[in-house]
């Protein structure tokens, strides 16, 4: 783990948890050790880095099995297909609502003639499509050995602006699709892994993504249920992928917002190394992410016990305000003193060096303080006043 001087205590997806380190969603954090707080055990850490040069693939990947990837022609699906093939898979079925011919041809060329790539056009959230897919998989000479459920879409909106349409758009893959795949998988006794591509949004929350967080929470719970029932099941709460997936089309403002919340963007190759390591050492739920827990804790509107063991800055030190002394000062001095306190709270929320980095006449949103952080700022300022005789 990172040393005490490193505020970004949890390293990311280059590191996969080992079997002794990983636990399920009911136990998200462990106590601090003598050298400082440690990461929640559901988040991959650097003590278990898989050697990228290691030619040995995960034991779960076999050349005589078929592997299904939903969302197969998205960037994460294609990356997953390439990594499975690199580790010994020879029969891949890629499901997508549309099969882009040029993308399929390019993938086949990259993988070579020794890897069979079978496209399947269908909607994973539609029962009829999954039933037909199930029949096709059962008819194959190579039994189904694994599922990577990578399908997903975004339909971001504030909670008050969410509609059934925005919920349904996300739930099609994350809820309906997960359940349909679960039911279909019961027909495949040789199945060795069923991995759901979930998100840290279901663990930490994410602004504007209540529907996405809820959909992924269903996926997490379903796969944990499978694991508890003795069936293959692992939900991976991915952090922020760098350069591919949904992150590839993010606006700069959205990228800045993700980083402000404490999530860093990680390299795709590192994420895949972590995932493939976990296929041999499955756990019901695991997070793979680059996380600055201090920043995560600082940008939440309310304290959360999840962050206590890992956030070094938990429990802000509010500036002391002597209200009686303040009221005895001239009006202009009072304004300056209050301004200093408010700017100090904002500086701490935004990880600035000090209140002098916040211009006295700055508007909140101009310095990067969004609506939730503004609520957090107000709470901190009220706590400062209440704690000093208000």
C-alpha cells in the first residue's frame, strides 16, 4: 500500500486483490494498520500487482470454451475480447445491438485466423434476443465457459429531471439484461465465470447518475447473490477508464468533475491486467479504481463511515470564530473576517493551499464549487458558527 505521506492511498487497476485480501460488499473496509489507513478491501491495491510480462493467463480461460461478451463492439467489449484472446481464448461471441462490419473485420485481423469471432446482433435487455442467443450458444461444439457483461449506456440527469425513459434506457442492460443473462446461464453447467461490468457509481454515487448507480447496484447484488448460491458471479465496480469507453466522449467539464470527486483515470491495459488476475481468484464484488480518498471524503455532502479508514483528511478543522469578538469589531472588519472564514472552508473543500487562493469576489461556480460542494460548504460554515457559541 502507499506510504503515510501519500494522500492517494489507494492505487488503482494495475493492482488486483488476492484471495486473502478480497471480501464482499458487506465488509467494505478494514481497520487501519500501524503505518496508516488502508484501502477498503473491495478496492484493488498495489500489494497484488499482476506482472504484465507474465505469459501465463488466468486459469479460467481455456481454448476449448466459448466466451460471451455483451456490448462486444463497444471499446470495452473490444478490449476485453483482445485480452481474452491474448490469454488463450479461441472462441468469442460478441453481442451488440448493431454489428459494425469494418470494426468486426479489423478485430478479426488483429486476432488472427486462430481466434473465432462470432458476431451476434441483439439487445441484451430483450428477452426474445437473449433466448435466441442462449439457443445458439447451447448448440455450439465449445460449451460456454465465461460471460463478460460489458453492455451499458448513460442517460445522465439530475434526480429531479430523471424520467422513466432515462431510467429504462440504463436499466435495459444493467437490470433487465443482467437478469436475462443470469437465467440463461443456468443452462450452461460448464460456465466458470460471469463478470458484470459495474461502476464505482453504485458504491460512491456520482452526480447526475442516480439511474446509472441504481442499475449497477442491481448488477452488484445479483452477482453477489449468484456467488452466495455457489454459481459463478463477480461484479467489478470500475473506476474511470482513460481514453476509452464512456470516458472517451466526455466533455472537459465532465472529466474535471470526475477528478474533482476523487477518481483518477487509469490506463486500459492496467484495468485488464487486474480483471484477468481476478478471473483466477474470484470474489463476489471488487472495485478497480484510482481513488484519492481524501478528495472523495471532502466532496461528499455528509460524512460516511466507508471513508473513515482511508481518508486522511476526514474530519475537517474548521476555522475558529469568536462571535462575541467579531460583533465588537467595525462592520468592515467583520465582513473581512467572515470572508476569510468562508474562503478558508472553500479552499479546504477544493484542496487549495489556503483562503488566499480564493478571490474574495469570486462566484462559487467560477472556482469549481458545484451545488453539492456548496451544500457541504454551508454545512461546514454553520458548524463553525455553532461550535463557537452561535
